[in-house]
C-alpha cells in the first residue's frame, strides 16, 4: 500500500490531529489510538480509529474503513484485541490495547467470533461427545441384552459347537487337561448324566467330563458341553446332591444361556472397547472367554436353571432339597463380600429355601447304587 513512508513516527505524529479531528466530528463517536499492519509489509503503524457507521482507521498517509460485519477476531496475546477484516487484505491486522475501546468495537461487530471455536460451539461438541458415549452405554445396557435374546436362537448348532470347542481350549489352559477317567467312576458318571438327560429333553450330543480340580463348581459351555469339578464331588454326600447340580447345568444347556452370555458380553465389551478406543476386538475376545470360565450367568438365568433342575428331579421322583444343601455347604452363609465363583448366583439361602419348598419324598428309584456312588466319588483316583 504505502511503502514510501520511511517509518511509523510520522504516522504517530499524524495520529494526534486525526484523533482530535475525529473527536471534534462527533463527541458520540468513540475512538482512540491503535496499531495497524496493512498486510503487505510488516511495518507497524499507529493509527487513530473511530467507530462511526464503519470502523475508520486514519494515519498521516492512510485512510481505511472496515465494515463491522466483516471484522473477525484473530489470536492475540492477553490484553490486546487483534482483528482482521474479510473485505480487506487477508493479513491486515488492527490491534487495540485499550480495553474500553476494544469492548466498544466488539459490541458493534456482530460476527467477530464467527470463525472461532466459541464457548457455545465447544459446549455443543462436548455435548455431542457425551451423547455418543451415553448412547453406547445405553446400547450395552439395553440393546445388547435384547439382541442377545433374539440372536441366540438364530446361531446354528454347528457354530455354537465351534464356540464351545474354543471355550474348551480356554478351560484346558486355565485348569489343565486333567479329565478324570477311572473306568467304574466314568461308568457311574455316564449313568447319572443319561438318567438326567432324558427327562431334560436333551439328545446324546451333549458331552460331559469330571475335571480333577479342587474347586467345588460345575459349568456348562456353548455347544452342549458341561464340566463337573472334582471338588464338588468331594463335598457331596449322596447322588441326589450331584444330580441336582448336573440338572441345573443341563438347564443352562437347554436354555443356551452361555451362548446368550457370550453374545452379550462379546458385544458389550466390543462397544466398550470402541468407547475407550480399542477397536481391535482382542479385548472383547479375552473378556468373553473369561466370562465363560467364570460361568457368571445372570441371576434370571440362574433361577431358570434352578426351575429346570427342580422339574427334572420331580420327573425322576427324586428330592430337590439335597442340591440346595450341597450349594449351601459349598458357599456357606453368604456374607455379601464373598468373591466366589458363585457370586453372580442368587443367594444360596434363597435357593436352599426354594429347594426345600419344592422337595418331595423319593418316589423313583435311586439314581446310583451305593457301589456306583463310591465309584463316582473316586473317579479321579
Ligand atoms: Zn448356574
């Protein structure tokens, strides 16, 4: 623009009279000194500005006017207002240090913050992010359980069997490949499982094993497999106790609870992974397989499996109280802080009360002879 001016000093001198002139024009027009960069050189010029119907910048050799609507704030150090103008040279800048004058100017520039991230815009972005997170949480809590219920019946048995086989590998990793196979014990176990399977309405594709582990537990896997741990046999006093627990596991198989749980936890942890930026899905797999091992079914699934076990025992004419007593013997009186394998199960005392209420005196033959029972107890020896 004005490259002939030697330096800014003449402009400074010129600012005085210009200001006086501006003030004289109208006492109602605010104004004051400011620093101006014309955008074509890095020369700083002191100018007098006046806020008339446009922003007017004057110096000895410059007269520039900026429409208020075109004025935009640009980054500046604290205590300085720095603005540019859309209809002027893109790099032209005006700096005002006088806070009152800066406020007067901003009050006239309705679009001064249009291309900046304002507090409102920032709040909107944060709001949308929170909404996205909340929707993922809602999907995990509401949609996935619903979807898991709908999807479970659609999973073909072959796929379920493959899932179960993958889970068996996990089990073997955790507990070692220590299946008990003492011949007489195995025969007794097979007899007991078959006796339960028939009234349970399950075909002979189900597979079961006793694992030589001191933990007192039993669990079912997708694909019709279930496991009984030796620790449970050790604590059992008669075949009806073990039969009730096995019937409960058959209930889980019949209701495909573990598959539902797998879909549920797999989907949930995948989405939770998304929320925390883990999109590999590896976390989901680990989460899901750990869930299978822990056999942490929902309370509802547990109650349904108990109901199923009660029905099976009724059909066999065998008492239901022994299974409640075995559960109680294993978990003891619940003190609310027991991090046991049974933690997600309904309170054992409630279950025992239910098994007692449903108890009927034996009307069917014993499920195992005394000799078979001894053999089963010794299956791991
Ligand atoms: Zn269960």
